[in-house]
C-alpha cells in the first residue's frame, strides 16, 4: 500500500492555513507545518500533523521542511494593516516567499501553491476586478499590499523560470478559527461587542474560509502553472455585511454612514496614539480607511471554469464566525 502524499503548509497555524491543513487531512494526505519556534498552535489542536520548526527566511530550516514533500502550500504571511515598522513585514512576505519557492523548486516539489491576495490585483473604477485587470505597485495602499504584490511578482517570475507555481488570490475569508482575529474578523467582533456605531461606504468580497482552503487544493490539482486564480465568494457592501450579521446575531445594525473625511481624521488620531503611547494596533488605521475608498469587488469565474471552484453562500460562514467568537469569549454571547 502506497504511503499518503506529503504536503507542506507554511502558516498552517494561521486562519486560512489551518483550514488548508484540514482540507489536506480530509483528502487523506500527510501534512507537515512550518512554524516558528514558540508560535501559537491552538488552531491545529487535535490534528495529526508533523511540525517543522523554523522561519521562512532561514534557508536551512526551509530545506528541512520541504524535504520529501510532494506539494507546498505557501500560505504564511505577515497580515497586518498597521505596523510601526514595515521592514519585518517585507522580510517575511517578500524574502520569505522567494526562499520557499526557490528551495521547493530545487527540492523537486511537484506543485507549489502561492497564496497571494485580491489586494494585489487591480480593480477597474467602479467595477469588478479579475486576474487580468491592469495594476502596478503604485496602486498598492500600505506595506501589506505592497509586500504581497512584490511576493506575487516573485511567484510569477519563478513560474516563468520553470518552478511549478500556481497562484491563488483569496478575497476576504470569514468563518471559525479566526483566532487573532484578522481585520475582517475584528469587524465582526466589534459589531458583536456593540463597538461599531457607524460604518463607511465600502465593499468586500466575502468567502467561506473552508471553501477558500479547498480552492487551494483545486489549484494544486488543476491549476495552470504561472496562472492566478481568485478564490472569492460574494460581493457585499459593508452595510450589507452588517445587516447579515444583525439577522444572525439578533443585534441591530449601525444606521449611521461615516463620511470618508471623518473616518480619515479619526484614523490619523488613532495611529498617532498607537505610535506614541500604546504601540498597539489602532481601532482604525489610515491604510484601512484609504482602502475603503474602493469597493473590493472581484470575480471568481476563472477559478470556477478552470478549477471547478464552487463556493457556498457566505451567510453560513458569517454565522459560524459569530458562533466561534461568542464561544471563545471574544464577543458577547447575548444582545
């Protein structure tokens, strides 16, 4: 009887990564997770996975981690929309990506799935973005998007040079096990804790995190080398997302729309306090407010056509996120 295939997942203890790990285990694969020493493993509790200790930037650790692997899912990223110093973010997201892809290619890995983001894609004015919408680094707002754009370019270049890389661009995943939480998870937590008296006029493409994870496996199996695939779900305005959360939670949705100028001024003040006093992420960052000027709407039809990607309606994932945040104590359990 043949041994199950071995897959390496970087960032397997993160929100999307832990769901990729679960999808691989459900398929019957063996899974190895590259994780920094001392990192939180709560998202992987109870799962039969092998751990490889090391940092993305440590070439020897990466070589040990990829040894014997058939597939590599590079999901790890420094995902923060406010950082006091962006240098570590660029080191992890850009140089870490280069290290993983080059090392995996040299080791003879059959397929490398690089997890990018829709944030690295273009959006036509007032329209819906696709994998081919023209974009440049000058369109990237903030160090997270810039670093992910640069990482995606490394992946594209590596594919041109023979590395078996397929790129996926998740939109905005929601669901359980968002432990940190992500910026989107924080919106849900703030809503549940009645800390969102107003909203801004923006839009997101929301996707069930489990569907997004399964999309990674479809990309490895059916994706064309060097191609990008948007793993999205539903395009919703923030107002529509909050109205959905109101129905799920029994709490009222905020009715006041905050003008952009006021939101920007609040973020400037919050960042000043964060830099000088708290050194903790502000309630709202300038990057987040600048990003909100565009509706982040995207089209996943290429992934549907080429990969067989078929995400579920996102209401179930929002309900699962609400249940998770309440069960873990991050959010109030009652109205």
